[in-house]
C-alpha cells in the first residue's frame, strides 16, 4: 500500500506539471514596419513620426488611446478612428531629426522642435505654451527628452547629458500646471539613460549611470525622492506595473522586481538569452519577459517567459515568427483577464496565455 501511495503521488505531480503551459500567437498580417495605433496603420519605414499614448478605461478589457502622426508640417490626431479628430499646421525645418510628437488622451499634444524647445498644443490644435529646456551649457548638451503619463497629468522634461568642465551630468524638471518648470533631479557627474512616468501619473523613475554603476531613482509626481535602487548590472530598461506599485528592472540577462515606494525586492530571475522586455503583473504575481535577437527593427529567435514568484514556477514558449519593432512605439503589456495578456507596440499584436 505504501508503494501504491507513493506512485499515486508521483502520478498526481506529473499530471499537474503536464497541465502547465504557455501559448503565444500573432494577431495580424502587417508588414515589419507597419504599426497600428488607435486603429490607424502607419508605415514607419517611410519617415513618419509617431508617438502613442494609451490607458486602461474603467472596463479593464477595453483600451482607449490617441495617436498623433506628424508629416510634412502637419499633425493629425487620431482616436480609435482612421479619420483624424483634428489636423493642425506645425512649422518645422526639413531634415530636423530632433522633431518628435507626443499625444495626449484629451486631444492635446506636444511637439519637440529645435533640440530643446517644446510646443504644448491644446485639444483645438492651438499653441498653449512654449517651453525651452536648454541648460545653456557652453560645452554642449544632448537633445532634450520628454516623459509623461497618457493623460499628461505628470510631464517631465530632462537633459540626458549636460557637459560641464568636461564631465557629463544631467537634469530633470517637472512641468507645473501653470506651465512653469521645477528641477527635481540634478547631477554633475551622472547621465540619464531613460525616464518613465506611471500610467496614473503618480510616480517617476530615472535610470542614471556614472562612476561605474547604474541606478534607478524613484520619485512621486511632485519630485519628492522615494528611494534609489542599485543594480549589479547595466540597467537597460525598466517598467512600472499597471497600478504603479511595482517596478521591474532588467539588464540584458537579469530581471529584478521591486516595490515602488519601499524599494523592497519582490522577486528576481536570470535568463540565458538576451532580454528585450520584462514587466511584473501583480494580480498573478508573475514576471512576463521576452527574449530575442534584434537586427535593425526586426526581432527573431523570440521566446516568451512567465515566472510566477509565489509558486516559483516558470513557463516559456518560442514564437515561430519575426516581429517588427520601432523605438518610437513602446511595447506594452495589457492584462485581458487572469493569465491572459496582449502585447502591443510590435508591428502586429501578440496574444499570450499561461497556466502554471
């Protein structure tokens, strides 16, 4: 009887492990450089400029968003409709590679022009404010960048690199509701690699590097510093969870998940192949990651991973297809239901389901 009991337990565990699986599929037939945002297809291989903003509505299974497309001195703003909500004329210089467009959910948008100047347009397409983000350094600075939440509740302007006395420093500023700016981060010897704002606009994260180490500094929307997280590898990217309560840091091969406010580590893992994307889904206590090889704007040898931090279980599956990617279109994970997700930001959406 004892041996039969052991055999029954073994068979139970074997059958349960056999149930665990990860399925992934591509939903669409767009060419590698054709992307669909707010139901408008844009060929980014033809010199278009695109930036998208999206946020989950009160119905967690639906997605609303705006896309602003800048072509030939005009902006077309789209919202879940192929026809633009409005078209506004913008004066630009031919060949200006610093030109960029940022869309807002209420129909407003922001245009970066002339390396450090930002034009803020209202929902009618009229200029509301012009803000210069130049540091005035006589030794030079990199192109100014902008980060914000989809609704433009929190807008951050930052200088990734400011050269003074031959050393690279950086600066980040919050744009207040009255269009004034306020510095909340400055360093004379650390450069900024990236800045992101949570979807609800409550938190700001900055990756900085210098003196041989990488750090993620976290702030609230008013610029008050919450904590700083050091990583023992180069931080290539980070993602806030949908509710903003957790932040996922990744290098090329390692992932760490931390509490945004306390900085406490929630979980971590390492993968053998090159990481392209990683985020944490708190509802299922699961890290979702993508590894792939990137050549230009194409991903190949793609593998999807799901790591449950509570069950200490991992599932993975290969995608037998290539995906188009573009640095102007961020990759996002949407949670459709428990253990069912959709990736946007590739040339075609990708659906994924997992069972542990």
